C-alpha cells in the first residue's frame, strides 16, 4: 500500500511537471504573431470588416492565461467613411489558471491604452455597429432544464481596470449633432463581488458643431450586486466645469428597468466663471455683480421615463429658491412644480438701459423683443409659485402667489395675487399660441393702492397722488411686445380719492391766463399741483388707443370733466379738460375765480407721456363773458324803448 501511494504521487508529480513543461514550451516555441493573418481573415469572413493587428500579439499560459495585443484597428461599416470604427494601442488581459478549477475568476489589472471608438448613425437611422449585432441564422438548440448550469461562478476578482487616453465620438446625421469624449481616463481599485471599489473617471465632452468643450470628472466608491441588480455610488464627487457636486446615487433593477435615487449638493461656485468655461457669453446685466455666487442641492429619484425632485434648493446671489419638481415623458416633457422664492430683484439681471433717440428706440423694439412662440406651444407645465418680495420692471410687490398651467398652446396664470403699494393685486392672465400669433388676455385689478409710488416706479410718472382702484380687461395679439401693445383692446377704469394731480395747478393756470388777458400782474407763485377729492373714469381701448369720455374730477375750486385719447403704442396723449369754477366760492379766492364763477374753462393736455404740455383757453371764456354782457345791455335798451308790452315777447331772444 505504501508503495502504491508512493507510485501514485510520483505519477502525479510527473504529469504536473510535463504539463508545466508543455505550457512553457508553448509559450516559448509558439509564435502567436503567425496567427494574426488568420485572425484577420476570420474577422473579415464573419463581419465583412478589415482587422489589422499591427502590434505584437502574445499569449501566456501559466500561472496566468494572458493575452497582450499591440496596435490594432477595426474598419468601419460600409457607407460610414474611411475612419476606423475602433482602434487601440495596447490591451492586456490576464486570468489565473488554478482558481478556474474552483469556479472562481481572478484577473490581473485590465489595461487599455489609446482606444478610439467612432460611433455614428446615418440619415436613415442605421448605426455603424448594427452589422456586428446581427443574430446567427442558425437556430440555437432548445435548452432543457437538465442542461442548465447549476454551478455558476463562486467568485469574481479583478485587480482593477485602467483605461488611458481613450476617445469616443458620436455623430448623428438624423439629429444633426456631433459629440466626442476626449482624454478619457478611467481607473479603478481591486474589483470583487462583495466589496466596494474605488472608481475615478474623467473626460472632456466636446460639442463639435458648437466648437465647445467641457471637462467632466467623477470619483466614487462603487458597489455592485449583479444578482440583486443593484449598484451604489457612495462618497460621490462629480465635477463639471467649476461646479462640484457631492453625495450618493443608488440604482436598482439595473438589467430590467433601472430606477435611481440621488442626494447631491454642490459647493459654492461662481456662475460667471461657469458661463465662461462652458463657452457661453456672460449675460450683460444692469448690475455687474450678479451671477457672483450660487449653490444647488437636490434629492431625486426616477427612471427612464420620469424624474421626481422631492427637494430642490437653489441659491443665486441673494435669492433663495426651494421646492419640488417633476419631469415626465422626456420626448415631450411634462413639468410639475411647487416653488418658493424668498426675494428677487429681476431688474438686476436685465440688460442695462441704453439712452438713445426715441426714433431709434422705437425702430429697434420689434427686433429686440421677439417672443418665443414656438417654445411656448410645446410647454406642458402645471405648478405654483410663491415669492416673498420681488422687484420687476421697477415695480415692487410682496406675498406673491400664482398658479401656472400650460398645455397644448394655452398658458394661464390664475389665480394670481400680491400685495403692492399699500394695496392688493389680483389677476387672470392667459397666452394663447395655438394660432399663428400669440394672443394675450388679461383681467386684472388693483385695489387700495397708493398712486404716487406706483406710477413713479412704473413709468417715472409723477403726475398723480392718492389712493385708488384700477381695473383692466384687455386682449391683444402679435409676436412682439410692440405689436401686442399696439393691438390692445378692451375696457379699463380707475378711481382715486383725496389726492393731487402733480405737474399742473389748474386753478393757478386759470388765474394766470385771466390776469394776462386783463393786463393784471401775474398771481403769486403756488405749488405746481391740483388737489382733488375724487377722480373717476372709464375708457374703451381699441388697437392700443385709449378713448375716454367720462372723466370727472372734483376739487375744492373746480369741477373738471375730461375726454380724449391716449396712444399706448406711441406713448402720446391728446386730452381736453373742461374746468368749471365752483359757483359757491367765497370772494376771498381772488378776482379771477370770483369773476369766473360758474364759467367753464377749456384746458388742453397734449404731448408724449414724458413731456406733457398744458394750454388754458382763457380767451374763449372772456369772449363768452363779453358776449353775454353785450347781450344784456342790448336787451335792457330794447326793453326801455318798447315798454312793458313787448318784454314778454323778447324773453328767450337772447
């Protein structure tokens, strides 16, 4: 028995020695480069493509089964040009032999240097790898349950993956886009089924059509479980331009229907630098300090069809936004949101106002304010906005709340409310872009507002003070702001109480005109304003022309009625005011007002909004006054001559 064991041991040793000698002999004596042509012929026969192995080809058998291939090129598919489909400078693969007998795979570090992969799709939608994915025409034999491999791998270990100086290009002739990943570097730590792996990835993303490039980097601790179809990216750091995001990402159902969840937060960054690094011109703004600092944070989950951001935080300069956002159906995005902004000064982000002649300004408006009609037609949006404080177009408001909906070319902001100028705003605004032109409709109301600061901020107009209400129900159409303003039609109305008309003192203008005609000294200077107890008016608007016929203003000295037209497009006014002197005035108001009791004095208001002119037609009043005096004298003389019998007949003659 002892001899039997000894003999068996010697036999096994001899077999192993012969096996080792055979492997060494194969490695030394067999020149694998002699098989390059046969490999190329086989690839050409199976794919119709040309494979050129220009570098050395070598094999190793023990203790590693290894393959090393030098410079190699695979030609492109027919119709996709002369550039190769794929090429690389060097690839090295090694697998340990003995662990294979234990159903384990142990690989050394996989290295790939200088890979170039050119992917493309032609105008017919055919890609240059479709021919490589053709199914074998021979039907695969039906697999029986007994034939199933019940063993499987016990473990998988890879020393790491090292990809250096790789390039990947993508050209889509159908979509008209061309992108490339250049300087791609990928390096990982040791890979095993039950341990997390350090991963580092970096590349330059190039938009060849736009001539722009962006650097992307990713570092993470990655753990994958192929049986459970899960992957986790912990300690994740993503770098894009000057933006760095930190957090984690988890993926489930990787093979069947991938679902991801992410928790990411950026460090502070400077958006102006981001624009520059993305090759985007920094916007010209009225405030040169904006886009100076920013930060973002999000918690999201999603799949191939939708993304739900349950937490979105954005800080831009002094503005903080937080809320949630959902996007589904990426081919035609449906957006749902609920956002809250603490404060924002929109005017800081608008282009600086440039002084230029009025003619040049009006001529350039159409070109500079073209509305994005096509984009508006595609919107599918529903959500809510709330803003603590806002300044826009120099108008200030707070406690803003609005609901926004957009679907199939119909956009509506309703309800909308805000507090402003010690009063309140409520509105209903809609945009209809289902036709050729944009149609805007608005039904808005201001209640209890202070007129002076409102009109000062709105249009630098200092002509009225008081507490008032304004209503506007208007509609217009066009694809520019000028066209819409010039086509506005509808109705407006307003009323103001206990205020002043600034820039004109109508009683003083009357005294001044009266004294001038009478040859009297000019009256003493008075404040250039007209106090009033109330003003009311309604107007019909048609094609940007406001037509008012019922303006009434009550003042301590006058009752004023007015009518006229205002051109919103040209910002021009032509208005006639008729001021009637109160008959119950005391004589202490001066000679002019005393003499003109009950008389109506016309006042003409004309000119552009920025430079209105006022003209009092006192000559007409005085002519009327002289005419009445002449009539009274003639009547008295006739009465004296004809006696009492004809007095009754003369009544009504004058």
